[in-house]
């Protein structure tokens, strides 16, 4: 009888191991709770179309192609698809000094003919001179490549997120596909509102 | 008394099993991505090339064949340099007449080929499961003596 009583006592004793088990299960529950809570805090997702502009060398201009899947920078998740690629010349502005020389020589000629000009015509002439001085030249060997990407971005408080960072027009963003990755400048972004969803 | 002891020992083993199972379950929850990656994808050899521009002569000469590369971010091994080539950078300036003049600058271009082990996954090649490596990607790498901001130019695996 005494033995039986002691057996019962042993069974009812809450040991350190029992405590450890409780702690482990408790931590598992807390961990799962945190994960679920974090998921709930995830930002909304919005279907968007955005354009990104790059300057590539001529031999690299087809690094991105229509139909390429755009991935996050870590290559793990899909962001969207390239739906359009357009090319344009890369230009720079130069001062054309030969034009200035011509204008100066014209002025000398006109002065010698004693042509009197009023203030208005002088101002107009200066503007024309400035326009003539600045010329746009094409930079050979380089191409301006503009991509249109249609996909899903995280959206929160008026900000679109890609690779964990928010971006707006004029910001630099990294576009990554299976074949190539490069930083470009966002030149437009618009929401395809009818498809906006929340996770 | 003997029955009590044997019962007590049996109970402890069971406890141990439960604790072990609980620990393994929690660990697998934490590391399920790594475990999946290790089970699903085999490690394979790859060779990637990179280019670095705007290096000083000292930095360019500080990189040599056999150097180990590491990611500056976390010290992850990024491969062993198999070949190195350097050249002076050609730069251009716009002259007042709009023409361009090219000149050899004081800076150097460095091109290297690197051997590395990594994994080929659904979207491409990964170094250490973390660094998605495709042409155009820019990484901050370093040898024991030089820090380099590299651009991947090609990768074969």
C-alpha cells in the first residue's frame, strides 16, 4: 500500500523535463504566432505597370527581351513580365562654336550697315543665338533601352516596393531576370487598379 | 521498489524522445528552406567572370591568380581567382569644338575569372544559396588585401 502510494506520487510529480517540454511547445506556438502575425502585417499587393530606362552599350542592348520574367533581386520570387522594350539614341548637348562665329560675323556685318535694332529684337536674337549654340549630338555605341514591366508589387501607404525598398519615378531600381540584371531609372509607374488585391 | 525504478527510467526515455522530437520539429521549421535546398539541389562547379573599372594601379596589382574572394557583406566565400587581366582605362573628354578626345587615364580595368561551387536552382545559379549570380549583377567582393566593386559579365555552370 505504501509502495502504491509512492508510485502515485512519482507519477504526479511535475519534473524539470516536463517543464522543458512545456517551454518547447510554448516557444513553438509563439514562433508560429509570430510568423502568422508577420504574414498578416505584409503589405498589400497591387498590379502595376512601370517603365524603367537604362543606358546600355550597343552590343548589350538585347539583354532584356519581351516576355522575360522579372524576378526579385535575390532571384527567388517573380515580380512580373517585360511586355515592351523600346530603343532610342543616347544624346548629349554640345556647344556649337562654329554657329557662334557665324552669328558674330553676321553682327559685325549688320553693324557696319548701320542697322538700328530695338530691345525686343535684341532679346529675340540672343535667344536664337543660344538655341543655335546648343546642339544635340548622338553618343555612338550606346542605346537608351526602356522596358515596360507589368506585374505585382507590394504597396503600402502610397508607396510601391521592389526588393524591400520603396521607389517612385526617377528612383533607381534593380531589374533582374534569369539572364541579366541591371539598375535602371524608373520613368513611370501606374496601378492597374481593377486587379488590386490584398494578401 | 524495482518496478518503480524501471517505470521511472521508461518514463525518462519517453520524455527524451518527445523533447528530441520537439527540438527537431522546431529546428526544421526554422531551417526548412535550407533543408529543402540541401535535399533538392546538388552543388556544382561554376566559373564566373567579372569586371571592375576605375581601379588604381596599386589595387589592380593587388589582385592575383589564386586569391580567394569573399563577399564584403558577410564574408561568404565567393571563389578562387583563376585568371587576371588588367588594362589602362580609356576615357574621353568633350572638346570645345564638340569633338571627343580619348586618352589613357590613370585608372585601370580589371577582368577576372573565378572558380566557385554553388547551386543551380529554378531561376539560375546561387553562391551559398544566397547570392543570385547572373550577368550584370554587382557585388562588393574582397580579397585579403583589396576591396572590389565587381560587375558579373558571364557565368558558366
